[in-house]
């Protein structure tokens, strides 16, 4: 199953986003933003692609902006946003 990485530059916003996702029973993990993303340092949230629509709804609801979204398959990142 495909995964995505949602990059959020604010550490506190990334943690809040992950907590909100978990409150909706959406499986996710907070990770360090991969160097390959070339978007600076910070935290990202890794989750399954099937939950992207719910994640976008949560981002909007808590007024957090994603700095980038990457598709993560076979250890490779491909920028989606």
C-alpha cells in the first residue's frame, strides 16, 4: 500500500496534526523530514495514501499548511505538492 509524507515546517504544528489524525483513527507516524525532500529540516507525518483526503480535511480544520506532500514508494520520494 502506498504511503505519503506530509512536510510541516513547524514542529508543534506537525505534532498537533498527528494527534488530530490519531483522534480520527488514522494511522500515522511523526518522522524527521527526509533530506531527500530538500525542504529544510523539521518534522513530517508519514501515513497511508488511502487517507490523503481525510488528512487534507484535518489540515484545513486545524489551520495548518503542508509545505510539501510526497509519495513514498520503494524508498523513493516523488513530490505531489
